[in-house]
C-alpha cells in the first residue's frame, strides 16, 4: 500500500524549489527595496495602517488566508476523483500560480499606497472597471462569510470542546493586544506566556465542552458537555437541514465576525492572528512532521498508509453516483489549496497596510501561500489515513481532518482523542480569523465603491446612505444578512461549489490586475508569469460556474425539481443568478484589461506608470 509520506514529500520538493528559485526572481522582477517607505509608515494611523514586525504580520496573513477551504477542498476532491489528481494540482499549481498570485497582489498594492486590487485596475482601465471588480469582490466576500461561518458551526457541533478552547483563545488575544500595544510589554516573554495559554485552552476545552443545544440519539454529546439551552433547537432557522445546535452557532459566528471587523487592528486582529499562528504552525508543521516520524520510526498507532477506500484515480466523472467532471470541477473544488482570489483581498486589503519593509513581501506573500499549500497536503493526508466516512462535501471533510489528524499525531505519543480536538481547534482558528478578516475586507470594498474621506472611517450611524453602506458598524450587516439567508436554506453543498468558483475567478481577475499593472509600468516587463495563470483560471472558472449555474441549479434543482422546498428553490435561483452575474462581470473586466494591455504594449504615446507614482 502507498505510504502517506509521499504526499507530503511531493509538495515539499516543489514548494522548496519554488521559494528558493522562483520567488527570488519575482522579488527582483517587481523591484522590492528594503529601504523604500511602505504605506504602513507613510500613512500610519493606529487603525488600519500599522507597521508590524515580520513574524507578527506573517501570523496575521497566514491566519487570514488559511480558512476552511484548503482543508475541505482537497479532502472533498480526493474523495471524489482520487488522491493523485488532487496532489498534482496542489504540488504544481501552488508555486506556479497561487503563490505568484498572492505575491504580485501584495507587491502591486505596495506600489499603489496600500490600495485594493479594485483601485489598482481602476488606474489603468477606468472607473467602470474598478467598480465592476469591487462589486465582484464584495459579492465573493458574502460567499466567504457564509461558507466559513457554516463550517465553524459544523465543527462546534461535532467538537463542543473546541467552543471552550476558541472562547479562551479569543479572550487571550484581547488581553495580549492591550499588553503589547498599550502596556508596551516585552515581546518575547509575552509571546511565551500567551502562546502557552492558547495550548492550555485545549486542555480546558477537553474538561468543559460547551454546546448551545443537546443532540439526540446516537449523535448525542458526551455526558460531560455543558448544554446552555434546553431542547434540541428544532425551532432555530435552518435546523431542519443543519440541526439545531449547528444552525444556532452560525449567526453567533457571523455576529462575532461583524464585531471583530469593527475593532482597530491592534485590539484583536493582529494579536489574535499572531498567537493563533503558533497553533496553526504547530498543527500544519506538526502533522507533516508526525507523518515523517510515524512512517520512518513506526511510532503511530496505525500504519500511515493510504486507506483502501481512497483510490489514486476514480475516473473523470468521479466515484460512482457523483457525476462531476474532473475538468473543471476538481480545480474549483480544491480552491484555496492551490490558488485563491480571497488572498488578493487580504494581501491588498490588510497586509499591505501593515508591511514594515517591502522585502518582507517575499516571505509573507509567496511563502505564506506555500504554507497554505502544505495545509492542503496535510488535509489530503488526513483523508488518506482516515478513509471515507459517511456523508458528503463538508460533512465528509470535517470528521476526516480531525480524526485523521488525531491518528497522525499519535506518532508523537499524543492520545488520539486529544489530537482530534487539537486538529479541530486548528481548523476553527483558521476559520474565525478568515471570517472577520473577510467582513473587514468587505467594508474596504464598499468604501472604495461609494467613496470615503481619506483618513476617516465612518461609523455608519447617520442618515447618509453612503455612510451606512461603508460604516464600520453598519456595513457588516449588509454582508452577514444575505450570507445567513443563503446558509439556512439548506443548499450548502451547492453553495460550496459556488464559493469555490467565485473565489477562483476572483483570483483570475487579481492576476489580470497584476498583468495590466506590469504592462503599464514598463513595456520591457514580461507578462508570462501572471498572464498565463490568469488565462488558465479564466477558462477553468467560467466553465465551472456555468456548470453550477445551468446544470446543477437551473436544470437539476429547478427544472427537475431536486430542490424540494420553497427555500431551497429560492436559494438555487439566487445562486444561479449570482453565478451568471459573476461570469458577466469577469468577462467584461477581461475585455477591458486586454484593451489596456494592448494599448500599453502596442498603442502610441501611452505613458508608463512608474512604481509609487499612483
């Protein structure tokens, strides 16, 4: 039987070559300078523009980009089409496409005052193109919030121990922010104490698990679980499709994201992401190392080989009964493990505003995405070890990551029960940080759509429509309300595919933005590194979203009647409409971008935009 270690070895080889060679070339290509002033210093305001130490910012960036998608996506793809095609897309696509995407998004934002990719493309194709991309990004953000809040709710339901541990870690982050930025406490000792507290939270969670509602029958929680409300929560909206306990956690997670997004970055975002990065590094790096140790020394509780229920290749249409074409659906199913448009929003939305030195962009942008690719490989490994479980999509992915990860960590002598809870906490840590970062980015998108006064952040508590739309306290509601309505419809399996397609198409548009920037910067700049991945992703994602819109939603759910309830039918109609709108916006932007590139490279008297002159 094939050993799981080969999955990890394959990505480590290609990722190492990519970082040592290709990322160094790209850093020279975009002319990163160690002593050039960054937007974080130029516009420092203590709110959004805050120069950060490289390890702190790497922690924030990695925690923000590494949500549930690089875990759920590879596991789902591996189960449907086999582990080998999933591994190939991660190992090859990440260093050549995904990491390039993240790096050029961050570098381009540095050259444009820390502005978003929408602002950047607007400089070259006009205000109309800027608005189209910003609306595309804002709609994608709503899908991100919906999917991530859903997955947190599922994990909280399956592992009530994680509810306690997550609550403690958020509280510790708030205290650490005060300690670091208000009390000016020493950095290293504070890191040691608070990181120890994060790991101690796992033990507390094991002792005092929390649930909102009790589960019935075979799925009932452990007798030691503290249940806060009586009954099973059958009255909660969405309980029929998701279960009362899961459905009740979803709005709470969304409200948390709204509140956290309104706070200054030093209060929660930076300290929490920095602290959780140690948890995440330990989970990803520890699991990868455990695979090596367990394989070579035989210390794991069970052999670390690929389970017989997971085939290397299950055919173009997937395992029996699935009927999904490998091309293009595998690519948008894996999503963030290889390339993610959401990362361009993080890179150009929050990270570029906190970068202390330009040269830090190589590790944080390119290296951070490689870290997410390693997470995807670890997720695929947990599937390989645990084998297939009942359920599908997200329902299949989450038990595998926790239980398979727990089995892998037995290589270090960690009890499987403890390891499973720890891996579940790792997953939730990724998701919580990505959720409130997404809501914050959605506010940034709307600020650029409706306009705002430089250096001012509106509260939204006024009668002005523009202020309400971009307000710190009101804009999150514009995002979480439609996200919540989509989730409770019960159509979350299709919603995952729509999220993946929209996210990947946004990546194509971010690469288009980078290509347009490079073409207008200097007519000697090569456009292959960004242009070829952009073209590939446009084809993949337009075909994928078309399949979801016309076949899955319109034909199967609406015409064939597989959407059995009114809510499910409405959700299918909304999702089909959203997919078609996203395709139209993307193709219109590609046309504008192509015109800008051809004018810059072939048209007469087109002025080149120098870096930093925007």
